[in-house]
């Protein structure tokens, strides 16, 4: 499974809503290497790395990597009030 799909699947299972933002520069595609730094400048600014996926939390924190995102999602499931109680 692609790392971004793994992260998305974990967020879905935990009940989170999120926005997907695609970036260019896949590391195994040689012709994307020249522009990879520029294409992933925002990712690097947020996480300190060029690698995706990253999860930007509402409070401004960043979780980097599919395994870390999956773990965060398991540890922070969405809790919703029962109908008629909220």
C-alpha cells in the first residue's frame, strides 16, 4: 500500500476529516528529481523533510510519515456525542 493511502486509511478508520494536498516529485521517478526541492518546499517548511505524507494538525503541529500518522490516528480517534446528547 502506498504510504499516503496507509495514512488516509488510518485517519478514515479513526473518523477524522482531512484535506489532501498533492505534491510533485516522487522520489523513484528520476525526471522529477530536478524540481523536487521546489515542488516540496512547503512540505520541507512544515516538517523539516521532503518526504510525504505529513499531517498538519489544527493546532499547528505536524506528524510526519505514514506509520506515525497511523499511530497518531489510533491514539486520537474522533469521539462524537450520541444523538440527542449534544
